């Protein structure tokens, strides 16, 4: 009846991992932020996820201390020969899908009891619900966020035959979830055609809801004084140009091409007074390759490898940076780029994944083609030559995050999607 208060929305979120219960990563962070910000908007959320890694309940109490959040743990049985839960091809095409059937059936039980208005599946995590919906046994709408779709070769390069074969069960499961979904989320504009092509989803069922960051959390982790502190700790003078790159040191991040680009820029007459440093924040299997490239170009005295670093120190490096440098070959939403932008840094990055949604050439940064050290060298040189403009460009980075990629803005878009699939105005 007109004038009656609407009952609180009830959303079941199903995810194989969430921060901090299962480590730190893009999926883990986005699930945590989704759940917490929905609860802050008076949505009753049931999060279906595996038990905390190591069996500790402490992270659960700290991360989800809201009366509007209920956790339901479904055990995840990892096979002995695939001991990295949710990360190996074997695990994602076997144990993950078995877990997704059980977790989806748990969501179905809640919906059939009248305790869920919407089921939101992160990847194929609610496979059991999608199967039931296909059979006409589930009435609550299903919203699917398929994430990066690496199993389809969304990086732009064809999957090697062995990987393509190994991912076949996962591809079938994601397609089944997409077929049953009332709406499929694209987290970046670059994913919209990928979803349409690989999942056979019509454009009228795709909605753009970006991944983002919690600005209050980022601001609380570090401020200008922390940037000055971490520079001083590493003997970096106040006038030196500091390029910061962050992320897992693996091949797709493209950091191995930075030494060649820096060498080309310097050989081309780039002068950086009183000096410069490149900070490589993170760890991973390609560290030695990057170190070898640094040594080959004679840049060792100017490069600092931090190794694995705390969130507080990483954000201190963002504060201490002059420019954020992200020359990735393939990328999803790139939360590290958003974090650097939140700390008011201009960005030199590649036209990969969701980066063109965030980095606007001439406004808050530079975009170059992946795997092109010469273009990267020119962009770095141009950025350094315009050092007086960089604070203004950094301020625009912050404004872009506030307007489009802060969870305070994203949650409103997500709620609009839920209202749409529920037929609410």
C-alpha cells in the first residue's frame, strides 16, 4: 500500500573467497567490500563462503561485525593434487565446481524459505542455484559477476591447448550460470564484449558495475607524512622523482620492460634532477627476471625492490610516489591503480583491461600500448617534463575515484541492479 515502508532487501552473496578469511586478492577484497557496503545501506546480507583459512574465527568477527551480515560456511574440499584452493586450473575445474553446487543449493534453501530476495554469485560460486533456476525450481533473481573470465582467454591471447582443455568444465559452469542469470555484471567496459561473446549474453542483460576501493580505508592507511617517512627511510630526497609500481611480480604485469623503457628515456636526453628512483612493491615468481633486466641496463642503484609489504607500507609508497607506473600486459580492474589514484597520483599505464576506464590521457595520466618499451619511455619522459602539472593531475585522479570507483558510489549502482531484477522502480 502507498506509504508503507519497504522491507529491508535480503541478498545472498556466494563467493569462494573473501578478505580476510581467505587471504588478499581482487575477488577477496571486492566480496568483502560488497558485503560491508550493502550492510551499511541497511541490506540484510547472507554471505556463503568457505570457513576461514586455518580454521580461525578471529578474522570473521573483525571483518563482519554487523548485525545485518550473516556468514554461512560451506566446507571446501581441496583435492590433494590441487592444494592451492581456487587458484590452480585443476582445482577451479573440479573442487571449485563441486563447492559451487553445494553453496548454490544452500542459497536455494534460503530462497525457498522466503529468506532471500536476490542471489548474487561471484563467478560460478552459486552453480547449484543456477542449475535449479534452469529447471524452474528457483524464483529469486540471480545476479552473476563472472569476474575476469581468464578461463575463456579474455587476456586477448589464445589459451594454450592444455590450459583450454583443463578449463573446459569451468567454462561450461560459468556459461550455465550466465544462462540462468537475470543480470550479468561487467566490472569494466572492456569486459562487456567479452561477456557477450563468450557467455552468449545479450546486451540488455549486461550492466556495468565497477570494482572499486573503500576510500575511508585507503585514507586511514597512509597520509602525506607516511609518504615522507618511507622516502626518508630509503634515503630518497624530497626533490627526487619516485616511480612506484605495485602488484604480484608475474609475467602479465609487464614490469620486465620498464628497465628498457627507463634506459631509452635516459639515453634520449631525459634529465631528472636531483634524481629518481623506481620502487617495485610486491613479490612473485618474476622478480629475478626483473632484477636481471635492471642489472643489464645498469639501473641497480636507482631501483628498490620492497618484497612483500604491508598494506600500510604499500599505501605509504603511494603517498611517497611522484607517478604510479603500471605497464601491465593484461589487467582486470586494477585495484592498485585505483589505490594510487586515491592517494592523488598521476598514472602511466597501458591500454589493458579496465585501465582506460580509469586513466584519462591528458587529464590524470598517460596510456600506452602493452609491450612497447619505446612508447613507455616517451610517456615517462613526458610525465617528468611536466612535473609541475603532476599534482593537478593527481587531484583529478582522486576526483575520478570519488565519482566512479569509491564504494559509496558503486553500492548505489549495485542496489539499482537489484531493484531492476526485482521489478522495483
